[in-house]
């Protein structure tokens, strides 16, 4: 605490310049950190620098500037973000859909086919398209997850106490000791077998709150496509965070 008082409050970020481009680096100070580290989030594209307790911001800035090339290269490899706007294309259950903005000012958001093209059809004023599409996708995700939970409840002989959807960054699902299941709504963007596997995975934790061999044997007995879903998530999972 005394060091923090002498040093003053840390800024929440540093702006550094590399090759004429300004790069924002978020600062996170951790007492357990033993050295300066940099990472670029594959989910959000945020650049985060972790500082040990005794490292000054001046030293951290020098470190970030010296790694400007590395930061820029990592950011250049990040997939372009896709906002939920008219004519944007996003996957729904693994199938590309275009956002079709209807002229009407109100009406239900729904799936349609236009000239044999699958679309998410949304009727509202243009500034509200993003919220309408996001809300629609969350409802679809909730429906698919609830249906999958019901199937696995029958197989497992027990079910969760609660199901919650969130926009998590570090995990696709979780199970609490109270039997509550949490899932990322972004699973609706993935092929159905991925969502199905994630539900089986978290349902398995209702009986085995670990990742032991007994847990994986249980999940394998519930779900026939564990390996295929895991491979898909490893290759494509981070890309789901670029939508919306």
C-alpha cells in the first residue's frame, strides 16, 4: 500500500506510437506477477500489460514501446470485427446469414429466405439494428440450450437448478457447486454439435465437478461428438467474439 501511495495511481492504459500508429495498452498490476508481460486477447483484441508490484509505469512504457512491432503484428492478424448492421453477414448455427433491414419501423425479428439466401430479417430504425439482432440471437441461444439441457437431463437423471446466458470471454460454459449452468450466448453462432457438446460438458459437471477421467468418460457416454466439437472450438472459437 505504501508503494502505491508513493507511486500514485496507475493510469488505466498507455498510448504508444509504432510506425505512425497509436496503440492502446491496458495496464493491470498484479502482486503475484514476477515480470512484465504483454498479451493480445484473441477474443477482444485488447492489448494488456501486466506489471509486478514494484515496476514503475515509466519502465512499463519503455517495455511496451520496445514491443511495439510485436503488438502491431499480433493486432494485424486479428480478424476484422463484424458489427450487427444492415447487410452484415454472421453465422447462425454455423450457417452464414445476412442481416436484412426491413423498411417497417417495427415488427418481429425473424429468419427468412430472400432469393434463396438465409437472412436475419429485422424491422426497426437503423440505430437499433444491433440491439435487435443481439436480443434475437440470445433468445435463439436460450431456446437451443434449454432443449439440449432437457435431453441431457433425461440421459443423466438430473438437471441444473438454473440456466443463465452471458457474454463470457474466457469460457463457453460453467457449472457452479449449486448446480447452476452458465453459457455464452455466442454458442448460437457455432454449428449445433458445438452447442450440444458444451451443454453435455457442463451437465457432466453436475455429477463430476472436475476434469478427471471419470468426468470425460461420462461426457463421452452422453455426447458422441466430443472430439469433433473440441477441434472446432480450438480452430474457430475465438473468432465468435468478433461478431456484434
